[in-house]
C-alpha cells in the first residue's frame, strides 16, 4: 500500500508539472515568436503577449490602473524594453518614408492590422521613451488614429474597414483597432475616442454575428471579393480577445463609472462567443480551423487564444461558465506525448464533437510536449497567411500560448474562481489528500 501511495504521489506530481509551461518552455516559445513576427499584426500581437506575460503592471487586462505608471520600476525595465524595441523599430522605419500626415504605423494592405502596434507606441510615449531616443511616438500614434478616421472607408453606420482597397469587415479587426482606440482615449483623456472603441465592437458584432449559428461570428463580410461566411475559429477568438482588452481598459480607467453599461455589454458579448465556440470543442480539447466544420484540420492556435479569454473574463467580468472547458483545452495544449485528453461537459454545456484524428508525436527541444515541434512551434496551427490552410508554424500562435499562460497564471493567483471539479482543475487537492493518507500509513505502520 505504501508503494501504491508513493506511486500515486509521483504520478500526481508529474501530472501537475505537465499542465504548466516551464521557464525554459516559455523562453523557447518567446524566441520563436521574436524570430517569426515580421508582419504588422504579428508585431502588435507579440507586444501584447509580452505585456501580459512579463509586465502585467503595464497590461490592460491586469488589476492595475490605466494609465499605468510613467516611471518604470527597475525590476521590469528589461522586460518592458522588449516592447519598446518593437515600437522603436516601427517608428524608425516609418520615419524613413518621409510621409507627412495621416498614415498607418506600417504600410499594409490591411487598414486595421497596423493599429495593433499602437498600444506599444502609446506606451513608449507615455513612459518618456521619446526623450531618450528622439522619436515622435505621440505624433506617430496620432497619425495612425487620424488615418483610421479620415482615410479608411466605413459603413454607413461607421464601422471601419479592415481592408485598404475595399470596404470589408474582418473579425480579426476587433483585436487590432478597438484596443488601440481605447488605450489612446484613456491616455489622452478623451472619452469620445474611448467610447468609439466600444462602438466599433458593437458594429462589428452587428455585421458578423450569426444568430442562426448559435452566435458564432462569420469571418469576412461585405466587400466585392474575398468574403468568408465560415465560422473561423481564430476569428472568433480574435473578437473575444479584443472585447476583453477593451473591457479591461475601460474597467481600470477613470471612466469606469460612466461606462458601466458598455462594460456589461463587452463581458456578455465575450461570453456569447464562448458559448457559441465551446459547443464545438472536440474530444481532444482542440477546435477545428472552422469551428463547426469537421472536414477542416485541428487548430491549436485559436484554441489557445480563446481559452485565454475565458480566464480573463473570469477575472474581469466575474463570469466563470467556461472555466472547466478552458482548463481542458489548456491541459490538452500542454499535454505530454501519449496523454489521452477527453472533454467533459456540464449540464449547461452542449456535448462536444467526438470526431478525433491522431496527432503526431513531437518534442526534443520542447521535451515530451505533444503540441510543440522540436523547435518549439505550437502545432497543429492554421497558416496565418492563408487562413484556409494548415501551417507549419505561426508567430501569432506563439503569442497566443504566452497569453494563455499569463491569463491562467493570473486566474490561478486570484484563487482559481469558477473551478467546479476537483478531478479536472484541482490536482493539488488530490495531492494533499494523498499526502495525508501516506502520513497516516507511516504513523500506523
């Protein structure tokens, strides 16, 4: 019996370790992200992931005030420096164009994606980086704002196009534009711009949400070419994550009391996407690339980002409904090779698909982790440059895993609110019980 209990303790300990990323894992994932991020939205998404993971004091989804401190604590100077380097390099490259007036932070066929870098640029300006390197961060952020409002086409009711050459709305844009508008509004004390962040999300929801599909969001609407009526999983996750960031920005700002109804809407809309998406989670803990389409491939990228928003909604909105399923998704993504993952459901959650496809065995540099290649890339993932195809690596997927790690860490530190299954999410309780039994056996024996 003593040998059995000792084995149980070792097994439980191994299980707990396998459900979390080590510092070495995080370092490798971050290195691949830095190596792969070369497009506008990748720079912005990388900056956001670094803020959430390494400098939560300066993240809008933490419990800290917005605006953040102007004076940077010495213990995070280096970590925050990575974000400032992104902003610095973007502004230096922008300055070489010699263009004056409204313009995106980086030239792109997308009107919305360059705005994703805006939070890093605004933060660099707020903390006085311009005085150190002589760059005009404030002017660059203002030009980006003016470009969105003055140069980019809009629907008749004001939804800003995600594309330059035609009026078209993409679910991706909710992560790119509204968080920038919200942060700009708070840092410049302009409630009108802050409120516009909420308005853009409301309008995008109006055009992209499909009530006939259980409130899943369509990927691309309007425009003359390139529409996508499918329910792209990453697009739904982009939208939920953008809502969460705007919610956090408002909630921790001086305008929180005057924008309570907007906060309620944002929390409910994020939960709405969770309800729609998690009814389609698969038995292996992952979503298909298109949530309701089992002919598409499994996608760890969207699975990671959406799960991160569940933890954030628990913290910011006190909504815990999908915590058990987010925990299952997280554990699936961080599973060891050979682990069998199954999804359990509550009485209020529709049963997931049971279709399953074997996944490859991976791992040397990321020892024993099922969903990472030997080089440390998350897998399987959608090709970030061709959303209907499976890719070999995804910089945004790397950022999403870091955001998931940060969200789970903050949620766990806050008491793991919403956990309703000791078996699923409280292995430490089982560990304590086993220790007590072992001690009793030792005393008795």
